[in-house]
């Protein structure tokens, strides 16, 4: 009868037993680094998601602002509705409709070809959960879009 090879702790040599301790020690050093990298990637990914969402909402506001019959209210409503549809209604984002120099505009009386900039801004601390706090809470997340008024 052939006996199966059984490896038990008692049959292992002293050298093989020591290598198990080395593996545990290596894991104790590596696991916290890997966990930090994973949470850091998640936080930066969420930051870029928020930035992309704000840019999309600003683009919707700008699309509405460039039409001949647009008003500031309709452009702001379009941007807010887009942000709400993406799940960003609790971010406390502010909307500014300006020219490219930063001066406030009334889009209803603009000449065709005038550049209109819609900028949405919020602070990182109002956005949500930050597992590691790598990005400071005072960081501004800004989404902008510039389009020309239609005639």
C-alpha cells in the first residue's frame, strides 16, 4: 500500500518553519501599503468623477445659454437639472455665467458670436466621503464650458 505524502508541521525542517514567519512579516509590511494605494486610487477616481459631472452640467447650461431665446434663469435651471440627474444635488455647487474675462453676463441680450462661459464650482468637503483625506477639503472642484452665442 502506498501512503500519501503528508506534510505536517512536525515533519517540516527547521528552515521551512522559519520561512513561514518571513512570509507573515512580509505580508505585515506590504498589506498596509496596498490598502493605502487602493483607497487613494478610489479617492482620486471619485474626484475626477465629480469634476467630470460638474463639467457636464456646465456644458448643459452653456448649451441652453447660447440659444437666441435663452435667459440666465433657463441656463441655470438646465445646469442644475443636469447636476441633479447625475446625483450631485447635495454638493452645494454654485453656477456663474460670465464672459471669458469673468464679468457677469445677461445672456438674453447678447449679440451672436459672443463667448459665454458657464462655470460650476463646489468645495471637495461638501461632495461626500473621503476615505483617506488625501485631497484637502478646501480644494475647489471646478467644471467650465465656453460656447458662442447663436444668431
